[in-house]
DNA sequence: GATTTTTTGATTTACGTACATCAAAATTGG
DNA sequence: CCAATTTTGATGTACGTAAATCAAAAAATC
C-alpha cells in the first residue's frame, strides 16, 4: 500500500495539518519542521494521490490551445482532435479553450500569449511561429510558471517544457532516403513543393531532405523550392508548370495542401514514371497513395499530438513526471500496405 | 458540471441508496424503479467518476500477463516494459503479475488460463499461441466475464476483447513493397528468415510478404523459408549457408533473433549489394541499420503495446469505452534517419 | 386484514486529500 | 518575564462514490 498523509504525519511526528501545510506550501511552518516532513516524504516515498487531490479540490485543468487560422486538412484534423479532447474533458477534468491567431504572424501570437498571463490557465499549447518575439513571450510565461508545450512546430532555444510533434529534420532526411532508394540508379531532378519557407517545420524538412540527397544521392538534383502557401490552387499551378521539365523524376511535397499537387500529377504525369513522397495523411493523399499517384506518405498523428500535449500539461501542472517514450511523437511512414 | 449520484437520485425521485443499488447491480430494486433510475442516468448523461469510485472502493486492478519464455531481444524488451508498468502500478492502481509459459506450447498455456479462472484477476493479457485449445480456453474466460487482450500475437476468431499488436499481414506486405522498391529493376532471389512457421505472427508476415511480391514484383523469387527458431546460432548457420547462392539480392528477416543474421551478413556479404529488411528494433539491428548492413527495420513498440493492453483491460473492467485510435498499435518503419 | 417478504429511504462511515478555523503551544522581542 | 507573534495541533467539512445498517413503507401472500 502506498503511504498516505497520515503515514507522513506519524513518521515525521507532526500533525496532519502541518503535513498539509508543507505539501501545499502554505505558510506558518518552521524550517526545521518542514525539513522533518520533507525527509519523511522522501523516506516513505510518498506521492500525492492525484485523483483524490483533484476530487477534494474539485480541480479542473484549464488549458489553452493556440492554433494558426490555416485552412488546410492538417489543421482541420488537429482542430477535430481538439474537439474530441473537449468531448472527453469532463472525464479528464480538463477545460480546453482554443484560440485562433492569424498564421505566420508573430505579433498576433505574442499579443495572445501576453493576454494569457492574466487569464491564468494551468497550461498552454501552441503551434509556434518561429520568431524571437514569440520565443521571448514564451520564456516569460515559463518564468511565470505556466506549463507550455509547443505543438507541431517547435520553438527551439526557448524554455518551453515539451515539444509535441515530430522531428522535422528527421522527416526530411527520411523522405530523401525513401525517394533516393525508390529511384535506385535513375538520374534526374527532384521538385520540392513546400508551403512557406517562413515556417520552421517546412524549413527543417527541406534542410534534412537536401542534406541526405547531397550526401548520398549525388545523381539527384534538387530544383528550387516551389512555395505553394499550402493553397491547392497555387500548388496546382506551380507543380503543373514545373512538370513541363521532362528531367523531373521525383517530387517531395513537404507541406500541407496536397490537393493541388495530386491534381497536377494526374493531369500532367499519367504517362511518366514519377516517384512522389508527400506529408500528412488525409483523404486526398490516402486515395493518391492507393492509386499509385503517391509512393509514400510521411505523417504525424494529430490525435497523438493533442493527447500527448494534454497529458504533458497536466503532469507539469501537478509537478509530475511523464513517460518520455510515450510522449515521443513518431514519424509515421505509410505505404499503401500499412494504411490505418 | 457533470451530474453526480445525487442528481440522479433527485431526477429519478428515489433515494441515494437506490441509485447505488442500481449502479452497482445490487439486489432489492423493483423493475420499474430500476428503469426510472436508468432513464435518469441516460437523460442526465451520468458517467460514474472512476477516480472517486476507485478511491471509495480502495480498488486496484489485478492484472495478469502471460508471456512465452523465449530468450530473444523482443521478449526481453516486452518484459522490461512490463516491469516499468509494475513500477508505476501504485500510481495506476494496478497490481501486475507475469506468468511465463513454455513457448509454442498450447497445452501449457491452456493450463495457465484454466488456473486463472480461480484466481479472479480483473484482466488478462496473453501472447497467444494460435491453437484451437487456446482459443477455447480464452473464449471460456471471456464468457466468465474476464477482460482479455491478446498481446503481440493475436488469436483471430476468438472472443478476446482486443488485440494489442501490429497487423502482421500488413507488416509483411510493407516489407515486401519496401524491398521491391529498394531493389528497383533488379532481378533475383529473396531469402526469408523466420523464427517458426508455428507462430501466427510469423506466418502472417510471410503471407503478406509473399502476396505482394507475387502481385507486384514478379522479378523477385522467394526462396524456401529458413526457420531459425529465433536462435542466433541457428539463424547464423542458415543464413551463412544460404548466402552461398549468388542469386540472392534481398533478405527479409521476419522473426526475432537477428544477431545471427547480422553476423552472417557481415561475414559473407560485405562485397555484395544486398537489400535487407528486418523486424524489431534492438541494439543489434539498430547498429546494423546505421552501418548499412540492414536497409530498413519494421518495429512494434513493446512499451506502447503494454501500456495499451493495461489501458484497455482497465477500461473493460470498468465497462468504459477506449479511444480506438489511441489503442491502435502502429507498424513503425525505421530508416537510419528516423531512429528514436 | 394480518403477516410475511420485498423494496426503498435515511443515515453513517470510509477512501485520500484540501482547506478552513480555533485553540494551544512554542518562540521571539522588548 | 510578559506580551506579541509565529508555529503547531486538533478538528470538521468537503469532493463523489461505495458499502453497510436499520427503519419504514410498500407489495405480495395467505
């Protein structure tokens, strides 16, 4: 049986009230007494029963999710997962609110973050736009003891407690190796379609991709990046244009908005042997994988990311440890054979 | 605020005691009264607060894990994960016991299962040996209302509540496509190293593998399966012998015990261009992936499987729903770039 | 209609923790 | 040494549920 507050009180030779004062850092405990209690806690290996504590406190975990207002399948999926989490919130004692901010707008994000320090949520998850101001705002909140996790796109160098997303450099490298190996001995050019080079995750994917191609597949030449702004129309036009180049033998689509890409491929490349790697499993990319328009899809599971962010924020709010391996967001690689 | 038993009592116009009798299926409630209460429960959307209930009951979840006594890295890893879960057990209110049974021995497994119906654990997880007797024993336990999940290897056609493991047919198919695509236009023979064709997961992987090779890669011929019994020595000898065949251009190792395979490859195939796909990420296979001896590793995360099995068993014991997407065990594909 | 049986209500204690109150004790300052 | 202050103890209530007891009411039986 795990020890209770009563056991601590008995072991430390103090009353329950004093143990309570120490545990909940209430004032009015002499230093020596506090030490005695803390020793007892350590020696008995006491861990607060969070369920009982939450019951007594009637505690809920007010959490805030800050998301960019981007209209693409991935963000829609992420939103849907958050809504699912909201449905579960009474059972999980969470109270989740989402805030939409204009995409790629550091100032707007900073404004929202500043506002939160007054609202006092017990945890914040944000899809970070990578900018010094954002980093500063996040660091400030962390110093004010708000648990913060970045979601999908990280803010390296900041003090955020955790990142719930995939390693995008690894994702880019993996895409490069898959493409290189699938192409085998063929020589030619590779088109890269991104959303915007202003987003950290896209930059990182490209960085990993070009590194591996350069190191290990010297017969492949990467063409200048097409920035489709994650917009189907723009992407379609860019890819359709690019396919005029007969030297292209492979495509890496590292952003969202694959609808345009897929349409362009179906119009312009039915008769060509192209190897295509794309990111994010959606209804469109899934269909394209099945009909062989796309050869592999790299994916991050939005549901896992959301659930992980919530678990981590709750744990941080309670000062508890997390199971690291459980919170690592994995890069899913889907071929047509292992689709969920 | 979610409704409590008090709200139910008020809504149904009965006392708290009656609500309790209905909720905990205690006797002494007239049919009409029970209906009234059940209606109120439905209408208010009452869900028992499991944390409070467990607190009141002082409940723990006695769980039993039945594992084969196999001496390979994967089973060691699985054991380690269960030990981790045991460390967490006081916080999670679980009380986990493992039972080792001789591998590939249906009779022994059945004997253990029969013994459990007297012990009354509140959930059972087992690595199933696929045999009619085992299926019958499992079905019997399910009928006696024991929550049961299969772990790693499923028991299709049985009444088990859940399978915490990967889709092995999909795994085999994925391996085939990776191998086929990596080999590109090359023609040649493929060696397959398995543990034993008596285990369902190995059979299924082979089935998926041969199906895709046959359908889509007609230039590749699969050689008769080498059964290494997941033993490094046996595997080493078999693979070393097989590599005498100069027509082999690819290897699929679908079982555990890759140490022998890796040693054989390093001894006999340094000068050859072999594409190798293996299962299970271990220290050995990881090193081999990094030094290019292996080209891709398919993996199932034992930690996820164990945690998932525990979550599902607890939920079933409480009659609660699980988050399906969360409990799906994914097939991890590792290239050297996305290693964890 | 009286008796037995079944059903229901009222009440209490418990789980482990949080939090508040009031009194008692110990410590500090002058 | 007394007063003021700080520290500690004792105690009670609450959270939502489980489980038990005993009395009261209702229903079923004869």
